[in-house]
C-alpha cells in the first residue's frame, strides 16, 4: 500500500504545465509573397515564398519560432482564350521547434 501511495505522489509531482486535458491553442503567423513576370510570348513565370512562425503554450509570441519555409515556382501559359494553363513546383521544409519537442522534417 505504501508503494502505491509513493507512486501516486511521484506521478503528481511530474504533472505537465497544463493541469487538465483542455484543448489549448498555439499562436501562429503566416507571411506570403508572390512575384509574377513575363517570360516569352504567352508564357509567364511566378515565384513565391511562404513563411510560418509560431509561439508555444508558454511563449504567446507568434513570431518567436520560424517553423516552416515553402518556396514555389510557377509557369503559366495564357495562349488559350479564357483559360490559363499552369504548372507548379513547391517544396516545404518544417524546421525544428526545440521548446515544443518538434523535430525538423523534410
């Protein structure tokens, strides 16, 4: 019986900062930029970049950690009336947020 009480006391001492299983939110901010430019004839090019930053449960600043970088490149063809044909390549890199225990991924 004493062993069970000791284990219960140890588990109470190691409780996380959230005292319940309530749903919390993490503040995030996103920035996006695009630039479209003529290539040749009816072809247009476009490049873009998306940046995502986030805070933590303790640090409510949404700009404290850069967590995602996503560049993109587009080629558009406007040679068909009332129709734009497009092809895109986009890459995303998730960066580590050490204070949340999130590893970097690709």
